[in-house]
């Protein structure tokens, strides 16, 4: 097996890199693929917590880099999803304790264990980001439809391209269709208009995510969640399927709702 | 530029020479473009040369556009379109380094032929955090995104959307920038500086993008349609 290394990054923090990595990992594994998710956010481990595997971490990335444990020993197998494995970050080291070459070396070892190696990059564009970028065959860029997140994403695209890697593919996270419809949120088109890269997924804002993350159960494990469906679609596209994008229009409202909406619009029309 | 007599220094294409010539074989090609050639003739000539070499022959070939006269971006775009159809990718534009002295810029004209010889040509988008600086003019064949900076000794021409920060005419005395131009297909910079004059794009949500050119008139930046 010679797995493909995909780094998930964003520039700005808090846009959902870790959640995206965990959920795409679960979705790929549930398609029967072998997946290793790697937490490259050394010093601030998160991925194991989000995936609910915190209490099973014995060895981590630093142990593999230092030769304390083999990659095989350090991998934690997720019992809920066969084929899903985690390589955790070390909380007691920091980003400068690993260099890009070492990171590349570890990820290359992991290729033997999986079809996909997903590397969860830390926020920012410093050493930690460079470590996460070094081994990547492909980059997924996560952003939310906010001006500051998009600005940072643009900066990251420039850095990825300058490193000689192919342009990242975009995951647009936390889109709220009703705000976009009102013109209060950047639309997918607005974001792509600035970034000019290919998009691989649009993930709607979903309250299930918060609940699932806090329970350590990636939302993709749950049936009927819209965000979960979006992650399954991204996984399918990474796996080479050509899927149409999800319809993010609002669910149909009742006639009464629509009528009152119309009247509201009419009423406010005079004052704005 | 209609109705304006061409500068006296122009070179005329010799009648026996085609306006464009595709040179080289295999994947590395050069397209030499005669000075001041007619765009329609150039396109026709290119098409016939491509046809003469046979359709699928090119594979994923790459071509350099070599202007022996002034850089004509509209022509470059047009020829790039034709080449693209044939599966040939334009990887760069070459302009002559040493040029005869340029005619005095005519400030009455809104869009003079910018003296772009020796310009630094950037192909692709300039992204946030990226900065390009050059003692002469800068030509960007792509967008200048918010957060990107272009610093030019002379003019700036953006064949795309200009939304970053631009400083033009840095090689000039701040009092002598009347002929400096900043042109873009969509001129909405975060900030625009020419000499000592500073401006930013007005907030117009319903603005329809159109090619515009900026210059300094008695110390203030004035924007006109780029024709």
C-alpha cells in the first residue's frame, strides 16, 4: 500500500480544521478505506479529543520521530470504524521539536499502513504549518465565509503554491444558507471569486457538530446530519467520485411562513 | 487609442515576413510577434501555422510569446486563446530589453501607450501577503488580491482585478508623476499611491467592474475609463 498524504490547513484558527480532518477520516474509513489521521498540532493536541480517543494515547508523533516507538505501535485503532487510525500529537513538546524532514519521514512510513494519511495542520503559517505541509501530496484548505478567514486562506494558497505543491482544494465550512440568502454572509461564489481554486466540499453550519465534537463522536458517524453528509461527499470526491454538490437551499417552508415573510419584506421595504 | 497617430519610432513589419512565427519543435515553442502587427492578421497567421503543423501534434507543449516590439497585452491574450485551443500553454512573455528612447508621454491622452519595455511581468494571481517590487513598470497577468502589494518605479498594469495595495511611480520625483498610470480591468484597490497622492476605491456595492486607469492631476488621483 502506498497511501496518499493529504494535509488539512487553513491559516486562520478556529475555522474547523480538526473537525474536518476527523470527519473526513471517519467518512473515508466508512467507505472501506484505510485511513491514518495525524495530529500535527504539537503541543496542543486536539484530534484525539475530538475523535474520543484521548484515553487510548500511549505513544505519539514525537515518539515516532525520536525512534522511541515504531509507527505501527504508535497508531491508535478506532474501534468504532474499522480501518481508521490516529497518530496523536505530544502535549509536552512544541512545534520546533520537529522539522519538516522528520515530519516527511514519519508520514512516508505511514504510507505503508493506509490509503489516506490526513495531516491536521496547526493554525498559522509558521514552523508547525511548514511541518504539516512538507509531506503533503495534496492540500485541503478549510475556510469559513468570513473576510478574515478568506484573507488568511488566500495567503496560505500563495505559500502552498510557492512551496511547489499543487494549489489546494477548498472546503467551505459553516455556511449558513439563510444568511447567504439575505446577503448577510459571503456566498460560495464570493469566496471562490477571491480564492480562485477548486472546491471539494461545502459544509453547512450544523448544531450537531458542536454536540458531537463535545462527545468525541465525529458527526459523520451519525445518520441524517447535513454536515455529516457533506463530509461523506468530500470523502467520496477524494476517493475519485464525481459527485454533485449538496443542495443547501432552505427546506421548504409552509405557505403561511412564506406569506408572512412576503409581508415582512413589504413592510420593511419602505424604511430601508 | 483610436485615431492617435503611432509614435515616429515604430518599426513596420516587412511585407514578406508573417506577423507571427511559431518556432521550435516538440514541447518547447516560441512565438515571435512582429512589432505593431494587426491583431486579426496575427491571429489568422497563427491559426494557419498551427493547422500546417497538424492538430494533435502539440501534446502538452509550452510556448513563450516573444514581442520584438511593444508589449501588446490584448494581442497576447488573443493569441494565448488560440494557442490554448491547440493545447499549447503560454508560459511567459518576452519583451526586448534595450529599446530606443521613448517618445515623450502625452498627458492629454487618457491611456497613453505605456512604456512597458523592461517591465516585470507576473503571470498568475498575486495573493494576500505577496509583494512584487520592480524599478520599472509592473504588469500582472492575473488578479492582485486583497493583502497583496505591488511596488513599481513606473507604471502598473493589471490584466485582472486589482484589489490589493499599489504604489506606482516610486522611481520618480513625487512632483513628476503626471504621466504615471495604474490600469486594471477592475480597479478597486485597497489603497493606491502615485507619488504623494493616496486614494482608495470608493465603497460601491453595486459597482459593475470595468477597465479603468488612474493618474495624478494636480496632486489628486483621478480615475478614467481605460479604453
